[in-house]
């Protein structure tokens, strides 16, 4: 049986003597630490906005989108800050990833907040030259963010871990997170209706792209997240995929706590199973949305595929946790 060094499984951070943990993180990675702090402040402000501003947009409170993005930024930047502490020997690349991530995330949060304050859509909005510039700027920021996230994946994959099972969980989590982030590109292209309008008029439409498939954005949706209950919604696979960055490390942490029961080979097998199952879920949710099918109203085919995925994951996990002879 492999012996686990629990120090390799803890949330690594540089030593800072008697300084507080926050000051320790700030000194180690100021750009991402500031991004976390800024996102927390923005979350507080947008929550206040939800309470005092009664305006709505596409059937939702005007400040709901900045609130969701602030929450997402907290999770993403804090998780990336932590993951980057595992990358050794590439300090310049780590600084590049940290600064580009901070600048792009802060820029997007600010622009989303500005558009909410104006009472207009931040994404897909081409109604005025200013709206088009803001949407294009956010698109450029997200592309840069995705590229440095891909660089982080490459560096983390190259990193040696004392406990290879723990390292595998972190690597798979970041890979799936980057895949999930990239799925956002599916929302940016013109829909069939928008393309037809542009062909007919020869002019750019007031909206370019959409997160709903088969229905217009802004219809009935699930509470808070707003995911469409009438048609497909590409935000679901995007959301679930991005949070693989948190889910897979949690799975890995749980698995390696069973080191007295499972060999290293079995630990890694369980983590691969969890990663494969999670990625399969992301793919199925995205495929379902692309077919214009609401997440709350899956077809028989969709249910069959979800059931097949679940059976495969449970069977693989069951095989791996069977008693060793």
C-alpha cells in the first residue's frame, strides 16, 4: 500500500512566519489575491443592488448577472491561486498567468457592472457602438483568460507530485475546468435566426449570440441560475465543466484518505473514473442543450445516455473498491 504524505494533500501556500494566512497569500500572489478580494466586495455590492434596485432585464433582476459572475470569480481565482502554488520552476509563467487572469477577470466584472448599472445586457449586446465595444472587449478578455488557463494546464501536467494520485486529481480538475470554460465559445456565434436577419437586412443585429437554444433568451428558467426550462441552455455544461476545478480535487482528497484500503493503482483508477464520469456529464449536458432540450425535460434518449454513464461509473468504481485478495 502506498503511504500518503498529508502535507502534499493540504492546501499548499508559502510560509510567512507569524503573518496571517491572507497576508501570506497576498505576498505569494498579489494579482489573484486582489481579484478574490475585489470579487468579494463586488458580490456584497451587487447583493445590495438586488435588494434595493427593482429593475429587471429579460425577466431577471438587473443585478443577478453581476452577482453570479462575482461568485464565479471568487471560486475561479481562489482555486487557480491555490493550484498555481503547486507549479515549481516556472515563476515567470506563473506570474504571467496570474496577471493576465487578474486583469481579464477584473475587467469583465467591471464591464458587467457598468452594463447592469445602465440597465442593458452585457453579453451578446450589439445595440449601440458602445455596447458592441464592451461585448467585443469582454470576448477578447475571455479568450486571453482561456489561453493562460491552457498554459496553467500544461505546466501542472508537467509538474511532479510526491503523491501521484493527488497530482492526478488536480490535473484532471484543471483540464476539465478549461474544457468547460472553452464551451462558452458555443454561445458567441450568431444563431440561425440572427444569421437570417443579417442576410436579409445586410446589417448587424442588435444581439449576437445566445445562451438558449430553440427559444429566445429571457424565457422561463430555474431560480437564481436562470437556466432555461423551455429550451436548451448552453450555460449548464459551461458551468458544470468549470467547476471540475473544485470537484475533482475534492474527489481526490476523499479517495486518498482511504489509503489504508486502496493501493495507489486503485486510487488513481478511482480518480480517473471520477474524471471520466464528470467529463462525460459535461459533454452530455452540452449535447442536450445543443439539441434545444431543457434540462428539466430530458428525452428518452437523453435519459438513457445519462443512465448508461451512471451505470458505467458505478460499475468501474465498484470494481476498483472490491476487496483485494
